[in-house]
C-alpha cells in the first residue's frame, strides 16, 4: 500500500474497542512520526499517555473546567473513558531566533496527524479530539504542562469494532483547494 492509499483510507473512529497498543508498540510509531517537518530540529512537542485512572483524572479536570454540576458534570467526566488509551499531543515552544512559535505549533500538530496515520496503518482506531476545555487551567494542571507548553488535544486510540458503523469518507475536488501564484 502506498502512503497515498493509507492517507485516503484513514478515518476518524469515534467508537473503538477496549484493545489498545502497548507502550512498546507505540514507541516505533512515535519514532516514525518524528520524521515530520521540523525547522531547526527543535522537536517542539511531546506526547503523554493516559491510561486507567489518568483518564478519570482528566475527566474530573474537564468537569471542573466546565463548571457543570450533577448529570452534566458526570457526562463530561466520562468522555475520556471512551477509549482505553488517550495520547495527549503537547506543543512545547522552544526559544529560537529562527523558528517562530507558530511554526513550532505546526510541527507539533504534524506529529499528532502523522501519528494518527501510523496508528491507523498499524490497525488501530484513532480519533483526534479537542474541545473548548482543552486549554483550560484545570486541564493544563492535570497534564502537568510547563509554561512553554500548550495541549493540542488527544488521540483516542483503541481497537476497530468488527462491524464499524461508518459512512463513506467524503471525497473533495482537489482543484477547489489548489491555486497558483
């Protein structure tokens, strides 16, 4: 299969099974994702694994950040439990006279996307999730982020159900998105 075939086949998988890759299975995929364009080789990113109770702590942080109470808070707190493994994609802006912070953020986003492609290619279901609470103070604290770090979201990772319920991926007309100067 070519890289183009893999990119065309990739889907966001909102429903995954309880299966999840191990840390040892993740390491070569993260190494591969590190080939993303990275001006100055600053590596302005890191990835945080959330499994088990870490997902519950994230849910508590999301609920606290939302200000919701009762059933609303419970619903928000349950969101990180939709997959056994969450991978937090973190932008780590580094001081650089040549590489602007926005470019470092683009590299971190590239890591998240390339890692999602590699996970998909390895047979895992993946969905990149974000939301209004992603950069809240409660969520920052839950992840232990430093002052130079921003959370870009989480890859929810799990097995692909035997009978995934998914619509065909809509195709685009690439001519609508390509222009010349």
